């Protein structure tokens, strides 16, 4: 395997990490390596029931989430615009939130103020011109998604919230999550890192160190990301082992899309498995992995979901424990390096981010850092 000094990318990496190690703050410094102008999953839908309000944090912004009497989700900054009291400490009547400090009332969806009890006929303040900060909010795939706008491009239209691709009317849908004590960049490059498998995910049924062998995969550019061309999974992959029983050719596609999504699709005749893993920035030093998976295979096999859940949890937990240890090493900003080809996807991630931000700044179309199909080689 060729190694490269990777100077420029490691400089980007070290710089991003140094900036990101700034202590947590509720404000959003612009050089924190987090991406605005995107949707992020804030909470699982089932955690917001009835008139209960729930809190979440995205990109260092504290949020209060709820659902109005029509069942529509809403997200407000969890700080009253009067004197900063968390609105989550107040009351929600199914339509509006009342702050517990001085009783100001804010409509849930828009954040528009409806009442300021201390005002008298002598006051000129226009109540309806006061707003609690509100964020676009949608439910999809069992999550409440919140759109975090880019403060420099607030006037841009809000795109649709991401949706997990599915390929038949009925399927199973499952979720897993794990919190990581690191900047989202480390979560993401950990997600697309092919070389850690035999070391972190060793097990008798999956792979051993001795099963390491050379791999070649062709990557190609897609809008805002890249994908591994559809290929048949290797004989020691879980998909191959499981779906092999159907006796049909199996193809798998993996893609990464900014800001934080890894999609994997496996097809075997009429059967399919589709998953999306997102790494969501909670603050600059914490992120959360959310795995959302849907499939129509093995739906009548007893306990299949429980078994998949067990192994899924085990995988995610192995990654989480690894990143908890890695976070210790990263605390004091050591210099880091990315090597070819095993870390090329990580280099592309940083290059994609930089190209995206540059196109936002200049207003020019994004220059994609990957020119065309490229074969990468590594041993894992
Ligand atoms: S702090 Fe909320 S009403 Fe005063
Ligand atoms: Fe992993």
C-alpha cells in the first residue's frame, strides 16, 4: 500500500480539529467545522408524545421540541427571547408555549409572540413583532428533523428533509443510536474508514485479523458526495452470508453525501436492505450516530429483527468504545495524518466540505474534488 505524506489534508484535518476543540458554547462560531444549511435528526419521533416538550441540541443550539394538536412537530430555540429562560421549563397547551418567568406566550410553529402579560395600554410594544427563534421541522423515517439555516444564506429555500430509500410497500424499519465524545468529522471519517474493520469488529462469525486481504473498489463522484460503484459483496460480508440463502445475485452500493450521511443499499432479486447512517453534531465536541435501516428480506423469520438489532448494536458499540478511547488521544490536538488509499474517502470528505463552503462563499457552482471513477486499493 502506498503511503503519502498527505500534508495538505492533514493540515486541514489538524486545523479542523484544533478549531473544534474550542470548548462547548451555545453560540455558533463560524470556523467550528460544522455545516449549516442542512437538515439534522434531532430526536426519534416516538420521544415526543402528546403535549410533552422535549429538549435536544444541534450544532450547539439548544432546542425545545413538541407536537401541536394537529400532530405537527415544532422546534424553537430553548431560550426565551425576553431574558433567556428555557422555554422547555414552561407550559405547552397544544398550540403555544408559555414562558414560566414572565408568562410571555409563543406560537409553537412560528415562534410568534401572542401575549406579554405585563403590558398595559400605555405600552407601544407590538407583541406580534416579537419572535422566539423557530426552525423548520419535519418528520421522516421515525425522526424529527430540524433544519439549521446557514446564517449567511437565510433567504435560501429550505430543501425537503432527507428520506431513506425504500423499494417495496411493506418493510421493517429499525433504528439504532450511539453518542460519541468527538467532533462530527471524526465520527464521519470513522464511518467511511475501511481499514479498522479487522481490528475493531473482530469476531468469530464476522472476520478475524487473519482474514485481511487486498480489496479494490471503484469510487465515483455524485452530487455533494461519492459512491462505491454497485458491486457484489465480498464473501465474508454479512450481506453475502445472509442473503446468499436466496440464491440470487447480490449487489451492494454504498454512498456518502454531505453533510453527514452514509447510505448502503443491498439488492438480491426482489429482496432489499437499505440503511442510512448519519453523524449529527450536537456540539463541537459531541456527536451522535443514528442508524436507520429498512428491509423486506427475512420478514417471516422469527426473531430476525432481534438478531439484526443485537449485531447492529454490537457493531455500533464497538465503534463507540473505539471513539471514546480515541477522544482521549485527541484531547491535546496531536498532529494527525491520512494515508492513501485507505484514508482517501476521509480526504475526499474534507475536500468536499471545503469545495461546498467555497461555492457557498463565491456563489459559483461547486467544483467536485473527485474527477471521475477511481479505483482504490487497500487491505482489510
Ligand atoms: S424570560 Fe421568558 S417571559 Fe421573561
Ligand atoms: Fe466500524
